[in-house]
C-alpha cells in the first residue's frame, strides 16, 4: 500500500539541504548536486508545491544552532508540510535530540520522510523503528568519524609533526617540519620584539614603542592569491601573542586551548578558544626547532607578564604606574599593600592594607606614610648598586646607541623589500604584450604603486640618516660616567623619572615584608636571587611630618625668645641661614606660629633685666666704651659672654661688668688712641 495519500500531496514537499563545513560546500560539489536534484524526485512522487531549505549549508548537524532546521520544524508544526525530502538521515540531523524531535512532530501531523531509499511514515511502528535506527547510526557515525580524526591528529601532534597553521617568523618545510623564515626582515622584526621586552619589561611599553617609532610588524593577510605576509603597525594583542607563544622559544605545543559545551535555549553551545594551563596541554616538546629565544628567557618573560598584570593575581606586583610611591606593588603584610595619594598636589603617598576590610568587614590592617620607608629602601638600593655604577653607565650608553640603530635597521630592510617588489612589478609589466592594454594598464598601475612605496621609504631612511645625531657627545659621555661612579647623585638627579627609579628597584627587589612595631617599621627585603636583609625604619612621631622645622632651629628659637621679640628673632634666623620646614625665609608671624606649636612663651619687655642680663650696647654704655671695644674684650676673654649663633645677640651678665678686672680693662681701652701719622704730634704723658 502506498504511504503517499492525496492529503500528503495537498501540502508542501520540503527539500532539506545541508553540508557540514564551508570546505565541503566549496569542494564536495557532487554531494551538493545530488541534494539540489531532490526537488525533481519530489515532483516525480506527485508533489507540485516543492520548497527548498538550504539555510544550513556549511553548518554541522551535531546539535549547534541551525536556522534552516528550525524553519523546517516550524513549518511541520503548522501542518503545511506533507513530506520532508533529503538524501539520507545524516543530512537531517547528527544527534538524537534533533532526530527524535523531527520524528515526533512528523508523527503528530502526519508528515512523511523521504530519502533516496524509500518513503517512511513515522506513525507506523515499523517505519518509526527503522527511522530511529537510521538516526542512531547517523549519530554514531559522526562520533566515530570525529573520534578517529581526533586520534589521528593527536598521534601526529605527539610526534611534533602537526601544523594547522604556521606562526609568523617560521615557514613549513615539507609537511611535518618548520624552520625560521629566511626573510631577514621578518626574522629581525620578531627578534626586535623580544629584545625590546627584555629592555623595557612591559608588553604595553613595547607596544607603545613600536607605535611611536612607526616600526611595523609582519601580519598574515588573505587575498586572491591566498595567504600572504603584510606589514602594519602592531596592536597590543599582537605583541602579547608573540611574547607568549612557545613556538618562538623552539618548543612544539598542541592543545593550548580548549572548548566548553553549554546549553542555551535548549540547544548545545560550543565555546572555543579558552586557554588551558600548561599542565593541561596535550603536547609540549621543548627543543623541537630553532627558536628566537631560549626556553629560560621565555619562562622569564611569562613570569614578568604575569607579575605586571594588575588585579589578575593577588600577590602580583602589577605594572609600573604613575605616582611617586617608590615601593608600590612590593610591600606585603601577608596581603599586598596598596597606595593612596593625598595632599595639595596629590603626590603624598601612603601605604595601606585593605584586604581584611574589604573581604571580611574588619578594621584596616596597617597604614603608614611612604616618604621615610621610600628613602630608607632607596638608600639600600643605592648601596648595592654603587659597585655596579660604571657598568650601568656603559650599558646605558650602549642602549642609547642601539635604540636608534634598531629603527634604522628596520627601515633599511623595508626599503630593500620594497625595491624587490617594485622590480618584480616591472618585470611583470615588461613581460606583457603592450597591445593588451587591459592587462598592461593594470600592471603599470601596480608598478607605480610599488615605486611610490619605495620613494616614501627612501625618504624616511634619508631622514633617519641625515637627522641630527643623537649620539652622546664627549661631554655627555663624561657626565654619564661621572654619574655612574656616583650612584647617589645619579639617583637624585632631576632628569631621573620616578618610573625609572621604580624599574631599578623592581630589578633588584622581589618583595618587602613589613611589620608595624610601636615606633618603627620592621622590614624584611627579599632581593632578586633569594637574598634577604632586614631594615628598621623609625616612624614619625605624632604631629611630625616632612615639613617639620629642624630641632636645632627650634632650640635656637627657644633661647632667642628669652632675648627679643618675634620680628627680631626672624632677622637673626635669616642672617644665620636658617629656613622653615618648607625652605622659606622667616617672618615674625612664622616665628610666632613656631613658638605656639612648641609651647614657647613670647618675649616680655624687661625680662632680661630681671635675669640680670644686658646686651652688647647696654654693656658698652655701662663701661663707657664703644660696642666694638666690648667685642674685643669678649674676644680677648676679659668679659664673659655667650652667643648662640652668628647674628644672635650677645648675652652678658650685668654682675660681670662690675668686676674690677673688667673695669680696668675697659679703662685701658678708653686711653688708647690710634697713632698719628704726623711726626710733630706729641703724646700726652699721664
């Protein structure tokens, strides 16, 4: 009995066409022709209304989203489909869920399933059983094929011979080996990335250097001629990929990324490309081929990149940031300490631990100012660097020369390649028939474009060659060597940025464990190379800060306040070269403020007389001599007097002026007169 009834023929026949990959769509043309011939079979079976659904060309039938299949199910549920036509069950579905859903819907509305072998009615038990077996076999076939190909790929990868793609800087040799690209421009550009990272130690700073210097890197392009290498300024991810790819360290790696399967909207969703940890890689073969750097340098680069990642790891030091906090990212108390800036200019740094407060709602762990600890650690760094100062100066000179040479070399290689491309374009133009203007005009246009590129690069190279030399002059070199011999002077030089100081500190120090004692900070410094040293830094007392006036000046004001008013004290301090904590000169109001903060009483007129003290002028009036005479008496030790500093008033006891010895000395001074230059002048005899 025929399963096709007039009821089926009154509805549509839907031809479902699918191929699994884009490669199959482009190359498996016979399968495509077979599927597109199915409408003729439907018409031979009696259907006049035939619809073709080919939305799923290039899509797998293993369970991912298929808009064409969704369209088919919707049409079946609406009762518009009398038959679903395909060449075999695997075209309709490669997983049990989709297949049995299709059978269930077809059975409910009476839709037939037609393939090249026959016509099936899902409402009949025997047909349902046969269709179920076909779907199961299709799903099993896909699993077997997938497992077989994966195992073959893994077996080849275990030998280090599987190359889906080849990284820039390498070329495929035969089908199972790679070697360095013979193109010197490409090889030197890749090497320059690693050299710059070793120098700067920051992926972002390397990226900014390439962009600032306008140095392009090779990049894969796909065009009409297939895969080719082009040149363009790099993005951040390009630099990061080169630095983290183990192939450049001479290692073969397979299975560095994986996929995750999830259920969204009732369907399987596959997310590919997430990175695995190294222990989960399928294959890792060191020393597989010639690398651009050693495996040890590659491991060091990965550690630096991870350490620079702010917020990615709890105890990482993080990348260098702006600000004057020298030890940012290095201090630990069990957790990583953070930096907070405050002050009028926002450059006063304080270190604090906020982990316990944020994570557990408790009190903040520790908090202290950064200036003293920064100075103390800087002194330790300078002490360790002092024996290496000359060597560092020579290295800085070499780096200065090498930076310019790197740029010039890249431009030189670009010019050489551009000249080759122009010569090749000319040969192509010369080889064409001049009468074939359609081809000749296009080749002439390409030749002119290549010549324009050559002219632009030659101009850039000429500019780099003829620009004012940035090499160090003999005077600059001598100054550099002087600074190398005096590391402390170089460290405090105004031309040294805080970023440079931080980079020096991080080169020497891995971390600093700090513990706050009652009046001090107890530090344990872990130097690079696992050496440790201890350091104790005294904390500021309450109210003490970096702008505090020196204790010597405070003691001087304390004594002067017993001799004179504030305005006179300011004059004495200025003559003595004393300044405030901020380096300013003294005024009466500043002296008053200092006295108030230190509890020094103001001068009261007449208090010196109450203590029996006289000034130099008062002593001169008492002894009836000039003030200069009193100074000579003091200098000769005949009158006892005290002076706190140069410019301060002399303090003389009134009782000392009443001594007979002092009176006789003063009288003798009064009788002395300077000798006359006139020979007729006679002396008065007493």
